């Protein structure tokens, strides 16, 4: 078994509008790592936050040589913030946390225990979260739909909060994918993975930047990144409509020539046109999502732009 005293764990924290949480996050991380007894580094990624986060991080980094801060030139989203931190990490394993303290740093001790047992990925399983019943139900439904649609096995109720062995981090860092969905890429890499259940508390400070529109965007990002099923369903419906249309034409012609009783009237035509038009629009919208992803990937833009890196001199 690995000796924890000889191992280094990197914590990567994606921060956006978390100025109040950052000092407490730092304090709790330091306490947790000292309790574990490992070497450690703390990497805060300030993802273009408009508050005083940068000033607070400068003060922390000047006092703690184990902490560095990466400052992005603007907001690139949490997935790219995590990617930025992962690329600069030097630990034998890397832990990803959101900056709002909804991912409890103390759970890292449990993660490390599972890692030392030989697991390459240890992720947090959100068995319960302090949120409305509607939100809890919506999240659970999404994860189950995502798992069924995906061509890989996506763990249920697992977010970005996780510990990954260095070989897993290196594998994800090597991917050229632009539009990143870390929890999906983490599952895609394979390796030995296990979950640790926990209750996700409410955000301690400020208000969440998530809303219904952003949650829909997250759902689309995951599904269109790791599932071909929408395209397959679209193809199946097209074939089915083609067969049914051919059958309907045959029946129509037969009725016209044999009994002179073919369906007549504007209502029949309107229903047929609306149905086919709706199916065409749905197909075009699904295709447009995949085309947009292809466009983003072909541009080969960097995941983020770093304005500066802050660390103790």
C-alpha cells in the first residue's frame, strides 16, 4: 500500500463570485490535509470573478507557500477552470471542488482512504442535497436519463467533486476536446472508480449562479457530448415515417381507384403538414446541436486564457 506521507494531493477549486467562501475553503483544506498527513498543494482558479476574489487570493498566497492562484482573463466556465488547475497540478492525485463550499473539504479524507485502497477515481455521490424537492427530483431525473442515453456508464448523482489519480488526470489533460464535461470525461477514461456518498449542503454565502436555463445547458452539454441516441432516434423516426407514408399512399391510391372513397378535405392535409413539419424542425434542432459542437471542436481555441499566476515568492 502507498505511504500517504510520501504522496502529494492537489486540490483544484473553481471560483466564481466566491469571495466570502475562499478564506474558509482555504482554512478547511489546510486542516484536512494536515489531518491526513500528506504533502499538498491548493490551487484556486479565479474564473473571471467580478468580486474581490483576486485580492483575497493574493493575500492568501503571500502567506501560504502551498497555495497558488490562477487568474483567468474572463469567465470560461467551471469545466475549463478545473482543466486549467489540473494542467498546473503536480500532485500524485487531484481533487476537484466547487468554490462555494457545497463540496465539503473534510470528505477528502474518505477519498484518500479509497484511493490508497487502489481506486483510481473516487467521486462524491450526492445521496441528498439541501434544495427544494423539485430541484432534487430534477437532478435525479437528469442523471438517470443521462446514464441511459450515454454510450458509457455514467455514475448516478455524481458531480465534479472527486479525487483522481495522476494517471487519470494526465489522460484527461491529453484530450484535445474543447467543450469539456469533466464528469463525463472522467467516466470515459475507465480505470477503477468508486463513489463515496455524502449530503450536499446549501451554499453558505451569496446566491448560486445556476438557474433553469444554465441547468438545461448543462444537460445538453452532457447528452450531446456522450450520446448518439438522439441521432439514432431521429433516424428511426424518419424510417418509420417513410414506411407509414408509403403505406398511406398505397391505401389512398387503392381507395381512389377501387372504391372512389379516398380521404378528402383541408383538415387531413393540415394535420399531415403540421406533423411532418414538426418532425423536420425537431430533426433540424437535434442536428444543429451536434453541428455546433463540431464547429466548436474544429476551432481549436484554448480552454482558457490565464491572466496571471499568483504564488509566494
